[in-house]
C-alpha cells in the first residue's frame, strides 16, 4: 500500500490507481529559453524516484513530461507579458525555435547525466496548438472564457472551485491584484488562454480569434488529457508553479468538462547556503556548470534524495562533500561484493541475511510512505555497515549475493545511484588504461626474474576478468574480451 501526500486534500491518502497495473503521470517540464539549473535537476530527480518506485511496485507508468517551447510571459499576472523565448532569441540573434531546440537538448543532456529516465512521451507545446485551440473554444462555448480583441481570457469567477489546489480564496486574490491591469479584461483575476500576436511577435498561429499564440497554462491541460485521458492518476510539478499554473490547469480542464488529475504531487525548492537560488543573489548555478565545477552528477542526485521531496533541500559545499563520501561508500560496497563473491565460501550468514531482510522491509516501508527517501537511505547505510562487517568476517557466497541483489535493486534500480555518466565512463577508461599498464609492467618484472608461475598466474587472473594479453615484438598488448 502506497500513501501519497495529495496537495488537493492537503493530506496523505492511500494511492488507488485508476486501473490496476497502469499509472498515468504528468510532470510539468521547463520553458526552454536558458540553461537548466539545480532546481530543474531536483524536480527531475524527485519524480524520477517516485516513478521508479511505482515501477518497482509492479506498475507500468506512462510518464508524460512536456517542453514549453512557446515563449510565455514573465509575470504571473499575465499583464505586460514578455515572451522569454522571443527575448532570448533577439539576444542571441537566433530564430525562437533555434533557442527552444538548443536549450531543450541541453536540458535532456543535463537530466540524462543525473540518471533521470526519459519520459514515455515528451509533448511540445508548439506541436499541440490545435488541441489548445480546441480547448479554448470549448471554454468559450461553455461560458468559462470570452474574447476581447483577439485575446481570450478565462473567467475565473465562473469556476467556483478556483483556489482549491493552492488553498487561496478568490476574494483574497482580487484584493492582491494590481490596479493598472488591461482594461479589456472583465475581471483582473482572469488569465489569458490565447493572446493576440503583435506584428513583431515571431511565434504565431492562426486561430478563430486571429493570429496569436496560446497562454502558458493551457498546454498542460490539453496535453495531459490527450496522452493520459480523463481522471488520470498523478499530476506533478514544482511547488513554485502550484499557483497560478496548476490552479489554472484544473480550471481549464474541468471548465472544459473533463475530469482532471486525481493526485497532485509537489516537489519543494532548494536552497544554497540557506538562501533561495537566484541570479540576483549570485548563487545561481546551472547543472552543466555544477558538473564541471563542483561534483559529478551522481553526487548531486544523492544530495537531492537525502531530503524528502516535499522538504527544502539544502545544497551547500558541506552537503555536497557529505554526498561524495556517502556515494563513495555505496560504490565501494558494491565493488567489494562483486570482487569477493566469486571467491567466497559456499555458506550462508544468518546475521547478514537478517540484516538484508530488515533493510528491505525498512526501505519498502519508507518509500511506500509518501516516498521517504531519507529514511530509505538510512536503511541502506545501516545495511552497508553490516555488509562490511560480514565481508570482514568472511560471510558465505549466497548471503553476499543477496546483499549484492539489494544494492542493485534498491540503490541502483530505485534510487538510480549507480548510473554511469559519460564523464565517469571516460574516467573509468583512463583508470583501466593506467591499471593495465601497471599489471603489464609487473608481469614484465616476473618474466625478467624467470618467475614464470607468477607471470602466468597474473595472465590467468586477468583472463578471468575478461582481459587478454598478447606479447608482440613491440611489447605486450591487452584487450577487453567482448
Ligand atoms: Zn504545466
């Protein structure tokens, strides 16, 4: 039984899937107009672990995560909107679609490094203009939207449940809006579904209301319903877009007459040195810069999941150092198990097996309870101490194999911490080259000393590892057997 904290009810609920073995999950993706940063990484990792946990529990997950490639407005209120993609395109002297593609591929690359599984479907907003127009038209037809001079607005007061997700009251919201709003709106609360394109606006499409482009919120309502169907299981995203974006998504989808998501999951933000990351504070760091300047991606992944997804994660030099050490331990124990299993005795170790059973139970209980990764990690590190003691005491093979299975399944499969990035794969190749150089030199010394049993023994041991040696006139060469 999995319980999830549903933002809609503001409480933990037992998760009941809409169909027995399948889960539909939607995650709001980025607007692709600049480098992805630590915040994108955290959201990605949080929901990647959640997805992997559902898969571990036997569900097939259709994971849909969009890419916003229509430039949307920079202000929350929809007023004096600036198209961020368009703005960046002018700055870099590129077509808006060049900007979108450039940063979209960079985003995928940065996330792949973090071991985040690819979505089942990655819909792009520009590829779903028709679906968005259709939904806007439905909202007009059903009395939830109105057109003014080529713009279409959602009439917030026509949707009584507005505010249900964020816990905001419509009347309080009214109070907070600014005076100098566009006068063509009937109500300052109303938000844009479709916007009229001024002549200089490059990204534009034909619509029943003239040439224009969709508002930001509408794409997620349209694309989530298209690929996951009505009443789908989970809608996820960062807490920072719970309002107004997610609130608006619900209003649009339900206003158009569709059942929307059953469970809403929100991931919290991160701080650096106790402060929110922002360009103005000078603590902003992109994922790409982090990987080259601070630590490898897997260290960051571990640093993220050391916090519960609904808590603020602190990423500081200290937490990164701590994560480096912890990751080293997790890699080391796996390596040691793999090294020792072939030569271990045929016995079992009751103490170790008990520890493994306990760790499995604790890990499963923690993740079933609203995906409590810090608790799950605690179970992993408790077990690691036991495994190291068992290795020192010469535990039996079948028990060690069970331990290895635990690491592969939970640390690798669920937490995704054994992902090999391109960077570390290159490091491994360098390391292998260096180690083979040392081995070949050692064998050369044995042979010079006519100690053939040692030199042949060394060759045999390398062969067992899948490395073959060939003596040629110009020296000894090695290769990995495929
Ligand atoms: Zn969205």
